[in-house]
């Protein structure tokens, strides 16, 4: 209804009501030191309130869409961080009641924000697309960004000793993010490292230590295709274990193992030993392989000795085939 209510927790009663926004109020925050209340609304405005006097002290303009979240800086008390659906982040200086800095780094509506509890210049923002960005006050781009959730990030909060960041999202997940250990490297973009080093030099800080802690990301390694001398459309080299018959074109042969480790065929050719490898030539078309499929050879031409029992059976089968193959001629 566009109003703020202050409640007495001892009596569980509404103590006072603050009226001044023209639309729904999306976010509020108490000042860490003063009796000052800040609120952000769907009317694109940020208001500062004195709850004791029930009056609006100031109205801050600048956002072009709904103010989604805001947070006072607890370390200096002078900065008010705000985020909006216009995809911008603003820091207002309460001493002059004006927008000090505007940041753009999200591709969707910025829905959540929080300050680091110990680092005065470090703050974190979350967006509608589930990304979380880490910022340093004064830098135009975030020094770290990652995809944290599948849907909108609605809340961000640091642990009171700042070793864990908690995020809540519309994807029904609450996630906890741990900071890097002391001395761990954090990869940042080259332009971000340039800005960081420039600010470090102006402040008289050790730039070598910053390069060690914030190195640029390593170059991406593209996978290299294996080199091949075969022309396009040809088959790769193929290895075939012996015995591998290679009879003349148009012949019918079958390889038969012999006692010297080679294979002999019905056409009289000797082939490779069984422990050697035959490799086809590179670049041959599928129909030009230098390997032919062996066909069945007549049993009488096989050049090896069978056991007596098997030889007798083979002889009987051969005789029966010869008798059936000769048919009488009728005049």
C-alpha cells in the first residue's frame, strides 16, 4: 500500500507508519549508526526517513525503474548502495545527498546487493538471470562474475566474519559461497587488471603483489586436429593381422598354416607369418584395398597333415562327393 510500518517487538504492535511513496515499497534498510531509515520503491525513488518524527528527510532520484534493493555501508556510514530493474547500480553519498557513482555490469535486472563487512570498498550484487558480480568501489566493471543460480537472485548476505557469502534464489536454492584461501589466485579480465594496477600505483601500493593475487586469465587452448597426409575422402591406414592371403586378381585361394610359421594357399603362394601385420596403403579408395577375401579351396589340394581319424573321415567325404558328382548319361 506504499507505506512503511515501525513495530514494537515487545508489545507486537505497530508503533508508527511512514507515508510518502507513490507505489509499492520493495526494500528497506536501517543505518548502522543513526536513527535513519532508507526505502526503495516501485516509483523509482529512494527515500530517507526519520522514524521518530515520522517525516521524510530526503528523496534520492536517479533510477529509471523499480528500486529492488539497497544497503548502507556499515564501515563508513556515508554510502548507500542501491540496485534497480534498470540494470544499474548506484552509490549515493549521504553527505551531499547525490549519486556519486553508477555501475553497469549485469545483462538483466539487478535484484540484490550487500556490502562486505570488513572491506569498505567491496560489494556484491545479484541479478535476475542468476549471476553474482563482485565489485570494488571506483572500478567500472566487476572484478569477478559467475553464474550462481538458474533464476533470479533475491538476497545476498555475508557471514559476520566474511568467510562465506549466502545467496537465495527463485530456483528454490540457498547456496553458500566460500572465499579463496589467503594467497589463492583470482583470475580477472585484462582490462580489469589494468584498472586495478592504475589505482594501486596512485595509492602507492605494491603492484607485484596485486599481479600475483589477480593474474589475467590464461589463454584458451584450442584442440588441434590430428595431422593426416591422406587426401580428403580417403580411408585412414588399416592394420590387419596375418595370415593374410594376397592371391592374384581373379584367383580363388585359401591360406593354410604350414610348419615354418607362414601360410600357403591353393594357388601356390606363400603369405605372411601369423605374427606380422599387413598395412594398407594411405589414400586408397574403399574399393582398392590390397586384401582379397579367401574362397573355399578343394580339399585335395590342402598341404597339411590331419590326424588319422580325421583324415579317414575326410577321405570318405571326398569319395562320396566324387561319386555323386559323376552322373550316368542316358542315350
